[in-house]
């Protein structure tokens, strides 16, 4: 998932700014929780889309 984000041109533009930092301001558990939330949102979206397609 992080690799997909890094491949986006928008991410590369943000990364190129002076304000961007790779410092370790987050602890690992916070990052894991955030990624879990993103994954859950993706799954919910995909489930909703497949439900809409089944109703056609």
C-alpha cells in the first residue's frame, strides 16, 4: 500500500517540498492503526461497489 502511495505524482510533489520530512514522529502502532483504517475503508468501498453491481 505504501508503495502505491509513493508511486503517485501527488506524493512525489509533496515529498519534494521543503516542509516534507521523513522523521519518525509516529510510533509504529499508530502507523499500523492508520493503515488498518485505510485497508478497512478500501474493503468497505469495494464491498459497496460489488453490492451495487449485483443489483443491476
